[in-house]
């Protein structure tokens, strides 16, 4: 039984006229008449008698009317409830500071364009903290360093090279490449993020007879980048964090063969037994945005 036919029956009874009912439904009169006739065949009952210019409900149809009105009301209530649920959809995303600052601002607009009614909640923390929140089901999806936990599903979305960056007017900017001895003569701004590859950058200098001048050691990537842009020193950063500065020619990349294989990796994770809604779409968007270079 078609809900639209029942709605036509209720409105024709309300207005006592097919003409007025058709206007309320934004349909032609023949369309409304066809719906009434279809419902009559389904119920095997005549629904209206014509008295002059007015349609009058039959006695048998009167018995059906309260059920028809109930059906319409239940349908509208159910439709409204589905809309409320859709609007209340929430996705909790946990991520590291790197992802929060440089990847999420690209991912969220692309995701929201497809799912404007999904409410997003972002939580920032260390990789270990975010992984624990995923395991405790406090976060639906996490962006962290690679996880080998048996209850976690992990897939790489970003691999950002760790490079040396200097101001455009710095002497290194005009070199095709430099050696580590030359690098050791410069004041270095060192950002410590705790990753394995980052520790390898520090270890590069351990066997040198001349130790590098790590003049500034900071724990905030934006602070490190700001010092580099101001010309206070030079330093290593993941490429994703300086895309805007490279585009504005505020910093340039210096080729260092001995760090060409180092990168900062980020994976998307979730609790294996509970695949979150929208995971696949978010994964595709994150991979796409992570691969861009501007």
C-alpha cells in the first residue's frame, strides 16, 4: 500500500474536493484521482460519493479514516526521527599535533562537503594517548604513528619527508647540496617530536668531530618554523608543515643526501572489531590530501 495514496485520501476528505487536495499536494487533479482509485482497488471499497460538487466520504471509508491518519502521522514521525538521528551523527577523531595543524584542516572541509550533517569532534594528543583512546572506544578514528597493537587496524595515510629548510637568502639556498660538516657550522633550531626518524636526525651528528650548534631546542613545530622564517636559524621539519611557507617563498628546501630516506609517517587507526562509519571515505580523503604538495 502506497503512503502517497493514503495521503491523497486523507486530504481529499479534509478538503472535500480533489481540486483543493491537488493544490495542497502540488499535483494535477487527474493524478490525485488516480491515487484515490488505486487505493479503492487495494481496499476493495468505494471511498467517496459525489454530492453536488462535493465529495463525501462513505461509511466504510469512515472506518478506515482514523487508521489512515495514524499511518500518515507515524510515517511523518518516523521520517522526522530519522532526520534527527542523521543530524546527530557524530565522528570523534583523535590526532597528533602535526595532523591537527596541517592535515585535518584539509581533510575536514572535503569530508563535510559530502556529509554536512555529521558532527565532528577533534581530540589532539600524543600517538600513544590517541591509541589508548581508540582502544577504550573514546575515539572512533585516530591519526598516529604506525601501530602494531593486535586490536588495532592501521593504514598509512601520510609519509612526509623530513628536510632541511632555510631562508631564501641563506647561503645554503643556492647550493645543489651540502655536506654534514658545513651543516654543523650553522645555528640549528631543533624541533623534538619523539619519532624514531627524528631521533635519527639527532644521531647524524653524534660521530662528528665538530658538533652542531643546536642553539634552539623547542617542542612546538610552529615555534620552530617561525624562528626559521625570521632567519634566527635553520632546521629540519616535515615537508607538510612548511607547504605554505614554500609556496610564499619564505623558506626553501636544501638537499641533504644523508637524510633523503627520513620521513614522518602517519597512519589512520581504529578498533578492529568496530569499523567506524565513514572510515573508508575519510581514509581516501586523508590519503589524497596527504599526497598533495601545496
